[in-house]
C-alpha cells in the first residue's frame, strides 16, 4: 500500500499502527460518498529483521461533498474500563461547517465512535488528547475541552498564550501546564514571584487542574523567567511531600536548548544540534538509561542522554517520525526511526531500531550471518536473569548472616554487663539457657519425659521482670478497649494468649471478673493489609540454626506477593468489653491479667508447656475522663491523611469485624473502586499504612476501615473492617452501584489462601507430634514391663535342658519358666494403658485434629 502525507503512525504494545485515509476500491459505484479509514498492525519479526502485517481493519466515514482529514492520534485511557486504547481524531469539513469525530480502536481492529462535536472554526493550536478519552485545544487565547462523559464543549476560566504540557499530576488529576500574560496582583504573593519580576518577564507559568478547576502555582514547575522561551515540556515525575508538590521535568526552548528542572530549579542544560525544537518524549532503555527524544520542525531528530550531565547522544535527519516502544520484545524500550525515502513504496520500508546500545536493527543491513536467533537471545537473557537473581540472594544471605553475628555479639555484651552488675551487687548470676541463645545440641538425646516435664514446670513459672512495653485503653462507641504491648522475646515464647479484666474494688453483690473478648491484632505494612486474627498464634520453630535463620530473614526481605510481614502491632493483645456496666460505678479500677501457655523448646514434645497468668498492670476509668474525651479515638484529616495513632487504629480494629471479598472483572479494570473509596465514601489513608483508608463519611459508615489490594488490574481483594453487619450491607450496596454488571464478588471465609496454608502445615505438624508423644509413652511402659519380667526370671536357674527333664522337680521348673516367657510375650504384644493417661492423650489428639479440620474447611 502506498503512503501519503496524511498517514499517521502510532506505537501500541510493541506494534506500529499505520492509519490511512483512502477512497473505496469501487469509488464510481459509491459515488464518492464515503471514505475508508484503515489501520494496519505491523510487528517486527526478529528472524527476517523486517516489519510484517499482523492484521488490519477498516472504518467507513460518510464524505458526501466533504473533506476528511486525520488531525492527530494518541494512546489514551478509556474511563469506562481503565484500559489504554489507541485514539484518533478526524475532521470533516463541509463548507463553513466543521465537524470532529473521536474514534477508539479495540484489539479486534474495530473502531468505536466515542463522541463528535461541531465548531464554527478549525482546530489549529495546541491540540491534545488525554484520558477519558478527552480532547483540549486553544483558540483565541482561551482553553476549551470536551470529554466522552459529557460530550459538551466546555471553556476553562483562564487566558493563555500556549499549552506546553498536558498530563496526570499526583493528587490533582489531569493538569494543563501553560503560559499566560503575567497577572499583577495589588499585593505581592510571598510564595511566588514578586510583582516587579513578573512585570520584567511579562509572562508566567501556571497549572490548571481540569477536574477540580483549581489553579496551581507555576513556580513549582520552573521559574517564570523561562516562560518567554519554553516551547514544550515533559513531566517525568510528580509527588507530594509535606504538603508541597515536587516535580521533575525537561523543557525545550526556542533558544535550541533542553533544560532539566527539579522542584522548580534548573539542574542541567544541553545545546540542541538543530533549530526549532517542537516536542520531547522519554525512553527507558535496557541499561536503565533515560533518553530524551527531541523532534524538530525541519524533520530532524536527536537523542539527549542524561547521566552525569545532559549530552546529545545521537542525531538524525529527514525523519518521518520517531516512535518509542518495546518493538523487539526484550522488556525495555527502543527507538523506531522512520526515514523519508522519497519513494513512498510501502509501509515501514526504511527504518532503524536502536537503544543506543546493543540493539541495532536497520532496513539497509544484511543479516545473513547473524547469530544467535531470537529464541537464543531470549534463552540467554533468561539464564542471565536467573544468575543475577542467584547472586542477589547469595549477597542478601551474606548480609543477613553478618547481621545475625552482630546481634549475637550484642547479646554477649549485654549478658556480660548483667554479669558484671550482679558481681558488683554480690548477687548470683544465672547464665541463660543454650536454647534461648540460639544454640543447638550436637547430640539428639531423648530425655526422660518426667524429668523434662519437671524442668518445664520450673521454666514456665519464670516470667521476665519487664515483659510489657505499654498498657493503654481507648473508648470506641459503647466499648472499652484495653491493649497490652508485649516485649518481643516474651511474646515469641507464648501461645493461646488472652487478656482478662478483674475489678480491684470489693463488690460483694457482683462478680469482680469482667466479661471481655480478646484478640491479637497484626498490622501488616509491606502490602498495607490489616488483619485481625483469633487468639491462636503460630508457634515458633523448634530449633534455630544460623543457616535456617538467615534463610528466613532473606524470605522476610523479599516476601512473596501473598505473604504478610508482622510489625509491632502483632505483639499487641487487646480485650474488648462493654463500657456501660462499668460507668455505673462512676469510678472503677481494673486489674489486667495475661493468660497464656509458656512453651519450652528443649525437645519436640508438645506436653512441655504450662498455663501461666501474669499481672500486666492496672487501669483507672472514671465518668469524668470519658466525658472529657480523654480516651476517645481521634481520627482526623490532615493534608489528606488520617492522623490516628497506633493505639487508635488498634482500638478501632479490636471492635470491628473483618470481611474480605474477592472482586473479579472480565472485561474492564477495577479502577472505579479506588475512586469510590476516596470519593463517595470520603476515605483518607493512614500516614503509616497508606493502602488502608479510614471512612469519614457521616452516618453509620463512619469509622469503617477499608483495604483495597489489587492482584492485577482485573482482580483484587477488598477487606472491610466494620462494626456490624448493617454497616457492611450499606457499604456493599454503595459498592455495587459503581461496579460494572460483569463483576463477580465472592466472600472469602477467613484470611488469604497463603496464610491458611501455613496455618494448616503447623496444625498437621502439631497433630503428628501429639501422636508421636502418645506412642513414646506407650513404648516406655512396654519396656518397663519387659524389664520387670526379666527381673523375675533371674531367680530361675539356667541349667541345661537335658538335666532339667531328668527329674520331676526339673520338669516343674521348666514348665514355670515356659509359662513366664509366654506371659511376657503376650504382655509385650497386648499392652494396656492407664485410663486417665489414655483420656489425656485422646483429648490432645482430638484437639489437634479439630484444629486442622477447621483450617481445611476454611480453605475449601
């Protein structure tokens, strides 16, 4: 197919899209009333080193006595699905009437009309396509825009002389960066340029947010002094730190320069090789080099490389266009240079693909002797990545091993200090147990169970002097929440942890024990997931070796996507009780008790643990303090963040019920959920856990916590922490109104699949060890019985068999010996067990099996 000047090129997902306008083949029959807009998808073949056509599509446009032109094309986000699609703008002119069409191209090569509009003038200045799809342009120093949502042309309340950039800014949505005549206020703005400076330059930068219709200060992008010379801008990065917008961008000027700005300050400048630069766009190559591709009005192009300084890396002349994408499928971007050859013979006949490094393909180079092929390159690349990953993991293992040694040295120093203090104060110093120091015995000796149990009893009664870090209380609605933060060393040796509250006063008419519900709350920060678990926690490993410990540390450093990292909140145990009965006493003092099973890991026996009850402290509660809001939860908005303390977050989670929902969409992305949380539900993220948001909406939903975790653009898990089912149904009703009809919502019974799988493995291990302990006790009893039989047999003489059978007395002695041996044999094959011991063993086995069966049911 021959090319024309009207043809447009666009890169999309590693392919080149070629748009062409042409008349139908049977133009005479059609009476020239239609025009065909065709698209050809071209992909680079690494075997032939040429572009080949993958597919094509055609769209017919009515053109009765009209002139149709392609204005521009770009890739924009479809707001309905969140998918980026090619978008093309057509102009249809008939007399003085001008009509514009915006079309979307789908993967099936079907064109979809998005919207159209009519104007009494032609679009010529600063035409930009952006997400929606939407279109903006400048006419008569005014800014106009239209989107697929409204299909109505709107005018922005700004006057501007040019538009230098349009795109997304963090926290502001779509922003237009432009230049306008300097507005001279009566009083000077302390945050911006002075009146005299603006008067000198005569123009200034400004930003305009289309969605919020808010003006942004131009000095956060670049100084106003550059407004006279800048022709185009590309914003590389934008973020908000401490209420201030920080922007990194590059700008090209009429003075043939490319300038790098960071937070409004110029950081580097480069002289361009040609005149009249008109656009700039970035490219990130395989060596992580950031390149800036500059196009000029003359058809020339150049690439500026940013390393220590900005430098022109290469330049080309007589270009049709320069496209940036991953054309060879290597995982990084390359430049596709399309040259003007003057023949117009075929699509992509003269081209060059390069990343200014190892990648270099050109249409005029012979590749007959090129090796290896594409498959070989991909295989070599995969092997290289695996080798680098192995080296990285080995390096991190070495780092973790050094950190382990440093921690060991620190413990030795601390223990030496304690020994010195005991020596000065003339107190006996007790050395720590070898297992507590992470040491493993060289001999796998089996200890006497009775001795081990007695040792465990003495160990379980030993509680460290300082085992709590903090004791706090909060009031949430009609509930009192008490929390105890345990030290890490003490917490790791416990299981079945719970709290109880006992009134300290002597009330003869009522019970001093307060009914409450205990929870262990885990705050997970790595993936911003908040999980509330039951009182059962995972037991620590039975033995800790240095190499295994290093491996576990490495897994914590590089967790899988479904794993959860335990932070300080995991050491906090809470108790929730009703507040109203306590207020009847006006002022009450409660004792906080911690109940748990303290474990000893000297061997693999699960029997070696004992229930302990320790005093954590006391809390005072008065009606006056509650009326003054002393213990109230304070969740306020501060610069779009929720300023709740760690205790406030834990208190809200303690009184909430957790529900997790898996949301899957087949034909569109799930971007509306984030907008629903921040918009309709009026949520703000926590500063420390920014993926978890707190609902400030007035009504029953206030105080609900949401966590939205996307696995991919079409699947995610929404976790809701709410006070009751009524709030949950209200939230789900509001959510279903914004979800597409094709979405599937599934209630997850409890926790993620990865966490439940780990819990199932631990439960099966506990069940196996319980059975092992039962068999061990039975074997011990059998050995004792056999030993008793042998002791009784020692009284029988070991005379020769012939001599025993000679006399009647010898025969009687032989008969007795035979009967004793038969009884011993029957006793060894038919063992009995004490009823109380059997009942204890059966109860332990039933508990272990019930735990594993419950986890299997939750996984089903």
